C-alpha cells in the first residue's frame, strides 16, 4: 500500500513538473561548424529570448554526414540554416518556407593569394578552382565565371578539401571561402590575399537563410512566429554587442578551437553584410528572390515556368506591419464575427451624425484598426456616455471607444493599450489667473461630465473640490460661463474644440492638471482575446496616419504636456509686438496729423494714412496666423522635453536599483537622440516663423530703404502667410536668382505681395479646389521686374480698368474692401516710383507686371 502511495506521489510530481515546463521543444540545424556566422541563434538561446517565446531550442552543429536539404523532409529539425539553393528545392515541389535572409550579401567568394597575379574573375581561365561539387550551392561563383565568358571546361574544378593549406601551398589557385573566415586566418599568418566576390559582378545572393517546412508552419504557426521573432532579436543583439557575443561563442561553442580575436573579427566583417536598405536584419523581398531564381534558370537548374508562391514567410521582417494573430485568436474571431462598439458624443474625439452614425478622431482610428484585422465592427448608438458604460458592464456592448482607465471601470471591463495621450485641462473665465496646481481648485465649484474620467480623478484625489456633475462638456462650459461653476475640467482637444466652435470668448484654458489622460478602449471583461487582438493592431498604428486623422478633425495637433503658460507667453509676446508697432505707427500718424492741419488735410497724406492702415491690418492678420502656427511645433517641443524628463527618471530609477542593463541604456540613448532631433526640428520651424514675422513687421513699421536679398525676403513673406495658405490648395512658386540683392523698400514689396496673394485667394480661386501662383523676379538695367501670375478664374476685359479704382470690389460684404489693388498702385507709383501693368482673361487667371528702380 505504501509503495502504491509513493508511486502515486512520484507520478503526480512528475506530471506537475511536466505541466510547469510548457516550453515547446524544437531543433535548429546549422549549415556549418560553430562560429560567429550563427551568433544570433546562440544569443537568442543563451540570453533567454527563445525561452521567453515559449521555446526550448536545441542547436545542432553541422556534420559532413548530413544533407541540409533533407533535414526538413526527414523532420530531423523544425528549422534549418541554408543557402539560396533552397529556391531550387521549392520550385521542384518541396514544401519549404523561407523565414529570413540573415545575410543580405553572401559571404561566399573566391580567395586567391596576392602573389598569384590573379586580380579579377577573368584571370581564372585555365586555373584550378576548389569549390564544392554542388552546382546549386556554388551558383553565384559559377555564374560569375560564365559572365566573364569563361567556359567551365576552361577551368579545373577541384573537390573542396576545406584545408586552407592547399591554397597557401599552391595546390589550388582559388578556393571558395567565407569572407568572414579564411581571410582572417590568412591575415593571422601574414599571407596577403585577394578576394574575388560574385556581388562585384552582379550576382548578389542572400546567405545564412532561415527555413522551416510548410507542414510545420501549418501545424504550429505560433512556434514559427515565436522562433522567427526571437531569432531576429538575437541577431540584433549579437551585432550590437560583438565582443560579448564573441566571448559567448569562444566559451561555449568553440568546437573549432579558434582564438577569441578571430570571432571578434568575424563578427565585424559579417556585420557589414547583414543589414538591408532599411537597416533591418532578416528581410526578404520577392524581387530579389526572383533575380536569384533567374540565375538558376539561366544555368539550367530550374525550368522557366517556375512558381515561388508562398516561399517567403508572411511575417518576414519586410512584412512586420502585418498583424500576426495566434491560432487561439483566429479561432476566437471565427466564433465572434460581429463586434459591437459605441462612444460618447464627445467632439472632436467622437460625435453622432444626424443619421445616427459615429464620426470623429477615434471613429477613424478604430476603422484603421478594424481594417487591419478585417473585423466586422457594428456601431450602436446610445443616449449618453453613462449608458455606453452600462452596456459594457451588462455585456450588451463589446467596445466603448475613447475612455480612460479608472478603478471603477476596471471592476467590469478590460482596457486596451493607449492610442494617444492628452492632459486634463482647467477652463475658467478670462479674468482668472494661470492655475499652476490642481489643488488651487480646492473649495471651488468645478463642473465635470457625468461618468467622465475627470469626475473620478477629482473625486479620488481632491475631496475638497466641490464637484458639480453635469450631463456633458457643453453643459460644463456653460456652467462656467454662467458663473454656476468656477471651472470645468476635461480633455484638452475637446475643450479647445468646443471653445472655438461655440465662440466662448469669455472662457480660456487656465492650466492643466497633473493627470495624463491615456485614451484607451474599454472591453467587456469576458473578452480578453479581443483585448489581445486589438492591442496588436494598436501597436502597428502608423503615427503619420494618426496625425493626418487628428489634422482632419482639428487644425491643431494636441499632444501630451502642452505648457499653456508658455503658449500664453508667446501670445503675449506677439500682442506686445502689435502694440509696439501700433505705437510706432501712431507716432507717425500724429506727425502726419500735424502736417494735415498745416496743409489743410492734404489728400495725398490721407492716402498715405490709408496705406498705413492697410499695412497694420496685414500685420495683425499675420501675427494672428503665425501665433496659431507656432503652437503646434512648440507643443511638440514641450512634449518631447517632458518625455525626456520621464525616461530620464525611469533610467535613473533602474540605475539606482542596480537593475540597469546595457540594452536599457542603449534604448535610452536612442530615445533621447530621436526625441532631441524632433524637438530641434520643431523649434527651428518656430524660429523661422518668428524671424520671418519679425523681419516683415519691422519693415512694415519702419519704411527704411535698405539692401536685402530678394529671394530670401519673398520666401519669408510666403512663410509668414502659412496659416492663410494652408486653408487652401494653392501652390506658390517663387522664381528668383538666390544671389539677387537690391536696395529698395522691402516693407512695400511685402505689402504688394500680401495684397496680391489675398486677392487671388478671395477673387481668383473661390470656385476652384486648387490653383497655382507664380512670382518671378528679374533685374535688368537697374530695374526690378516683378511678375505675378495666377491661374484663377480671371476677370472680364470690361472690368480690368476698374481693378485699381479706390473701393472697387466684387466681394462687398464677403471680405473684399476695394482698397487692396488701389493701395498697390499707390505704393508702386508714388512710393517706389515705378509702373504697374495688369492683364487678364476670363478662365486664364491674371498677369501683373511691376517695374521699380533697384538702385
């Protein structure tokens, strides 16, 4: 009885141990002896990458008694390392799949002694060449010889002895070798050599390719994907850490008894062969596989009607944007072919259309996700956000879009990964000072939407705040506007959108909370598979596509961490600039008024005042536009700085805990570098906009004659009009010698161009979706010729005589004042002492030529 009991315990313990060891056992067959040529596989095993992927990998060293091509057929290994000759096996009917091309350029070449007087492939005619007898594996070398019009009967093909001494002692003239192996050994012996490489003759094959069988891929796709990804990770680590990888091979895989320095040199040479044009490892392309196959075709190794469909793995590095779903996830989707979703009426994030559909930023994003996964998503309209949450809780709804993760919602739902980040901002009346801390809202009434994340944030963190629960964001803003609440709190893009849309000029964003609203989707808690599936699609979202979606629904790209105080400072700067310009101009006007009284309000001076007024209006318009334009790059710069602070805190934390690894530090350096580049790019953009406005504003306010570069100045004028032009599809072309410098009045030329471009926008292109403006400038005989053309609708001949008349406009009440071209004519003739000529035909745009002295 005791023996039976002990046997039962032993059996139970064995079963428990087996159940805990869930790693899948697989084997990898190498194509040669252990060396750096296979470093990525050793690293993936020894660093635990395979183990993390659920695999227990047995790496088999090559021996001369096996045929690599037959290993998969015989199921001696699930994965093998092979050459491009597997293409021939695929075409002949073998069910083989190429998972990766580790070496983008083959290390195989012909090695000759330098004293052999052989320097190129054509010199091999009549020589002894030591290669393996398999034409499939030496195709690149044979093709190279054929391309040099060397008939194979003209060379002596010797069986490969794999003994480098045969080359050293002259038993052969050329030996097929690996550029990462034998040359290093020759260098160690101080023997000079020459490499004849097929890629230099146009035969650039992959090498060190990773293969599996189609049967194993079908049987266990998850293990194949796991092995592929862990292997690529291993190779990336190996080439980023050559010394460490060489030491690992030297200590654990050194069956050839090489020196450590040989492994290091081998790694350095192979690193030059591994990366593709995108800097990736393992990529395969159909085009290049076809090129290699065509070489085999020319050599008579395959037939011309070959088919390579299904040869390249669907999730190869070059298809890394393709979303991989596990077998379990695919089965789950088959059983759930209809996924329901809804969201709150929360523009511009989401809002309901009149016909009951959903539109907005996250509707477009979920459609991107849905299309990438081929999901059948069905929208269900709900009365309000509370009803949406209740439906998820009762499992009547599968997905609630655009929500934040809270403790209450975690009780009945699961959350996806974050789509985007936004701060919760504080809105008050205009007369309220900047709010630097959320605690400043203590003992004050704050309006928040029912069921909103802002409600839970304030309730849980600021119990002293008097919360006024309202239906939605609109009602919260109205509560502040009507003095029912001191402030309201909501997500930044929603607030900004509603302030602008509803023209709530009495309100402003006075600060932001410390809460960062990570926008996610809420999933019913019995659908964990759906969370996993959606997360994979979210990880693949392209930032450019997201930015385009945000731009579509809102002109300002809101990002995490906007420093509204800084934005206010920038706005204040431009306000002061306007006041300064107005002050300068008012002083000029005061002087002019004294002249008016003296000259009995001379008409000429009156017209100069009119020009000054038009110039001030232009400056105001430009300041407003440029202020708007710099918010976006400033925001990007600020969020980038915030991100650097955060990752620095993280890296400092793991450093203080002695948990930092080399990969952590390298990832940190990479993030810092990329983020700094983004900050620099956006701050340069801001600097250019500010400088352009500054130069133009000064020229408008101070009418000095000076030397200036015409092309640079006109580019600044066009840049300063970015906010006006971006609302159109008008392309502006400036044709001017970049070396052209003249002495004139740049402020007047800027005013002329402002008026011309505005006229084109208002009058020339109002019925057209797009258009083109060309500004051509030349200097001849000390005169500057400025030709302005647009391809707008033009005007009829009978109206051309009126275009320069004072107060004449075809857009009265629609933005046209009738003084634009009148002022241009006044500036050209009276200020610049030049001439202006206007030509136009209906449907053919306008052509305006100005001639002014250029001194």
